[in-house]
């Protein structure tokens, strides 16, 4: 028997997980669709959630279609498991996001660090071995008489690499791999098994260096993976780039520099932010104010973006007023004078007056745009603090958009509008050049339209072994702020980060 080296790229998303497999010997990747017959998008999306049945049985690693067909009732349904895991460390560091507490199950507190680690490891284990099973069944000739050497890269946001969270993520990935193919099927047995595996992992970690640890499951920056199809190209220009992955639950944004040294491609990350304002995340926040509206808002953001933006534009024009100070909303509205603003306080006042559902929905979406603008601005301005002159000298600021929401005109228009609305030209930020990540020539979408590549760009990049990917030279906290040249000094309060020159957001 000969060896076959297969690497799984696992985009462990906030709401959906996607998997791509790569035959590293022939440098070819293909999408894992988890389906034997006709492929649909729902077969390739694995909701990032777990259900606990009344008897303690665990359900996880199902595709969207399998969840839709399931009639199982759950005592506890657990969503956003990735963010819950990250929050264990980020909240301690003052960077986490508020999330609802999980209800206890049979006197088991599911919010403890140990139980959240157990549940995340269980979920990733189900995805890993479900993917391996599908690959073998879908490619019988490829695996025939082969000794398969499996490995996996799991995506982790750049922000977490600068936090204690990365240590916890690596531990969970290793525990998921050690759980093996026959993982426990109920929460009671999972707890017992994980207690044993923790001791096994501690022993292994004491015997090996991190590089030599015999567990081929690795954490890799999601953003670097998301733009791999571009950076691998000989046509890729060295320079400063931004990437915003607009997912279902979150937006991850990062700034990085791509360069080549002695023939080796490399990246340095200067900023990274994750906010719970992806398509469903934003809709869920708005739905707390407008009952039964989450599905409608999600549908409008994805399918009716142009109409939605026009309605937002028209409403914004009616509530704008002349004001030289105050925190204003940064949508692209052309108003009578330079000091006309759509103030946050005005939007909030309108929420008390305009009680009809359509107006309420639009007003909350305007506030949602404000959150998106702030994240985009934070990513760019944090990068500027570290490499001001390099950023200023870029002819255009190249921004890649990815994720399921990356093709929504609502998000694209809002992201593009940040430069003008926040007066970023005054602090040396070049105008934006927003584009999609190019489709790679060595990737098979298995019957799913290439138009959906933006959903799988990160999983594709993660399928590339680290020795073929650009070398990571550093993460944000490794780069100090730098004094910019006088030409790039903004006025105070700082232009570019806030939506008007008198704001103190």
C-alpha cells in the first residue's frame, strides 16, 4: 500500500462550518458536500450548533439539510459555540461580546470552561470524521489500496491569535482529534471521556514540542486562508490589504501586508476584529426590538439589498439636519451642506416617534450600518497606527470581501461608504478598491456554482498545508504604533476613525 496525504481545511464558522479536502501530492482541492446524489448548497453547510436531547444524547455535525429534516426535540440547543469558547478568554481580557447564558442540563452547568471545551471538541470531532467518511465513500478509486495520512487545518480569527484564546482553541482542536472516530454519543459519557483525554494530552504535550506533537490538527489564521487564492498567484502585488469576511453570525476584519523575501511569500497582520454583526447576527440584534422580524430582515439584507439601501437613503434624507457636532451615522447620503448629519440621537428619537414596522426596521438597520462602519474604520485605522507611511503610499486600499454576506449590496455599500463618511482621506487613507477573492484553478466545487466560492474561500485556503502557504511573520500585538510623518498627521479629534470632526465615540 502507498501513502495518500489528505488535508482537511475546516472553516469553523460562527453559524456554519465548511470543509474542503486537498490531495497534497497533486495539489488539488475539492469541496466536501456530504452528499451522495445531487449536490445543493445546504449539503455543504454544517450549522455550528449542538442539540442535547432530554436523555442526554448529543446531536451535532449535521448538514443544514439534515437539520431541516430532523424532528428531534432538544432539551438544550446550543448555538454560537465558537464565540462562546472565545469569550472565555476575551471577556477576561476586556474584549469579549455579551452572549446569553446556556441553561443547565440535568444539573450540568454548560457555561463552565470545561464543558464548553468538551462541547466544541465534540462538534469539531463530528465534522472531522464525517468529512473523512464522505471523502472515502465519494472517492473509492482514489483511496483504494491507499494508506491515508489525514491532517486538518482549522480556521481561527486573527484576533484570537493575539489572545489567550488561541491556547484554548489549540487544546480543543487536539482534543477533538484525540476523541477519534467513535466519539461518545451522550453528554455523560463525553464528560468522562474528555477527563481521560485531557490527561493524555497533558502527557503528550510534556513529551513533545508543539511542532513535533503527533496530533496533525492545527490552528491557522482565517484571513490568510481566505485570500490564499490571490496571494498564491504570481500576479499578486506586494502591499497592504484588508479582508472582511461577512458571515452569518459575525464579520471578521483584518489588515495585513503581503510581501516576498527570497522567493518566499509572507504576511504580517496589523489588526484583527470580530464583531457579531454578520447577516443573521445583525438581524437577530434588530429582532430583539422588533418581534418576529429576524427572518424578514435576513431575507431583505440578502435578497432585497438595493431596495433596502434606497429606502434607507430616503429615510436618512428626511431626518438629517445641520449639526457640527454629535455622533452621526455614516451612510452615503448626499445632503444640502457639509455639516448636515444623520445623528445617532436623531435616529434614536425617531424610534420613539415612528412606530410603524417598516420605519422601525429601517432605523435599526441604519444603526446597524453604524456598527459596520465602526468595525471597518477600526481595522483600517489600527493598521494606519502601525504603518502610517506605507498605508498612505498605497495607490488604492485593496479590500477583499468574503463570506456568505460578502455579496450582499447592503454590506458592500456600507463598507465602501466608510471612506467618504469618515473623512478618511484627511488622514492619508487611500480610496478603497473593493473586490472579490479570485476563484482558484485547482479547486473543484463538486457541482455547486462558482458564484458561491466566497462562502468557501477560507475552507479552500485552509486545505493548503502550511508549508505551501505564505509564512506568517507576525500578529497585531507584535507591531507597535509608529509616529507618522507630518503629512499624515490627522487633526484632533482624529479624522478617519470617527464619523465627524467633533465626535468622541
